[in-house]
């Protein structure tokens, strides 16, 4: 003989899924992801003794970079070092 217990299931509002609702963890998922990424960033920074991972040294007989060369170098560095996956090797500003 199977006895059924009456239970109470409260569904929270979910704009895309009326059947299952929205769990509190699902609502906090973005904040949890940001917290985890920040923790990894801080650990990587502490592991590196809070130093940048490298330096860009430029020497030339002609002096400074031209405006076009500077803009191209800045764009290449930004594309190579930006984003969530490259948090360990961010150059110093």
C-alpha cells in the first residue's frame, strides 16, 4: 500500500517557463558566476605577487611610434588581453 503525502510546491515566477518556475539559485546564477570569476582573478593576481605578467619595451632609432602604429599596437593588445578567459595575463595600463 502506497501512502501519498500532501506537499506544498510553490513555484516562483519565471517569464519563460510557467510549468517549472524560477529557482532562487537560477536567479542568482549570474551573480555567482561573477563572484567565481572575481575569485579566480584575485587568486591569479596573488599567485603572481600582484605584478603584471610582462612589459612591452620599444626602442627605435626614429623615436616614438607614429599615431597609426600606436593605434594598431593598442588595438592588438586590447584584442589579445581582453575578455574573461585572459585574466591571468593582463598588461599594466
